[in-house]
C-alpha cells in the first residue's frame, strides 16, 4: 500500500482508499446491489465508461480519488469488513478558509446492512476529519424516504438542520434532502461517548470469565 493509502480502523471495520486490485470486489458488490443503490444516486451520464464494469474506468476513478487526497479536496475510502470490501465512505468537497466544511456520502452492501458497520465507519471518519484534517464541520444530506441512511445518522445523534428543497438530482429527479451536521465542538463534547459505543472493544462477557 502506498504511503498516502494509510488505513483507518474501527472496532470491526477498516477504511482505506480503493486501488486497482479492488476492482473485482468493487464490481461484484456494485452489480449485485444495482437496484438497491442506484435509486439513491445521481443519474449516470451516458457515454463515459462505467467504473463498475470497466477496469480501466475504475483505474481512472482511483487515480482521481488519489489526486483529490493530494490536493486535500476529498478523501474517499472503501469500507472493509474482515478484509472484504463492503461499501464506501467518502469525504467530499472539502472547503477550507472560513468554512472548514466537508460533505459525507456512504453506501453499504445490502448483505452487510443492519450490523452497524456504517455508523461505526462514520465515527472513524469523523475522528479523522476533526482530529487529523482539522475540519470544523461535517454535513450529511439524505433523501427523507431513505430510512436506512437516516438510521445511520440518527444512531449517532447527528443534528437535524432541516429540509433543503430540491437539493440534489437523484436518479433523474431533483430530490429534497434532510441536512444533518456535526461540528468539532459537538465532536469534542461527545467523542468519549461515540468512541465507547462504536470503536472500543466490547466488554468481556461476565458469564465466560473463569474465576
């Protein structure tokens, strides 16, 4: 792994930038989850090769993400569970100056949904964003009817800032989004709570302790 490909670890998950060697796993998961995912994503522009099925296009995608990391404008990570690719957690549109803000997007393999891997990954990303990148604010924007994605931020208690009307084009339609946010002040206030709940090793089962 390259020096700029350092991994981030949670209790059960690992976040690291995707590389060309991940193409087969990425393609398999994306194809298998096509209907599950595309309903929540911007409509794909016709013409350019699809990185889901085209290895060269995936290589270009990886190179673009590496360039974003070098420029400090974005940090994209694959979510890995027991070494297996399971989704993505992306920090995009990083803005410095007086804003110090970034936007978070994520998706998870339907086969891995419901196990708490995504909120765990989001806590890992928040710690990285506030303590290493020194951002002031993270924002997550979610379509109101996307209950699975909303459960992620609600489990973590991110602040609901209200609905932005026709905020993003999703699958060909301009959709309203609920904006959730977390600032560094909130992170510092809640860090111990969030890390204990999502990142710390589980307490040993008292019934299994032999005295």
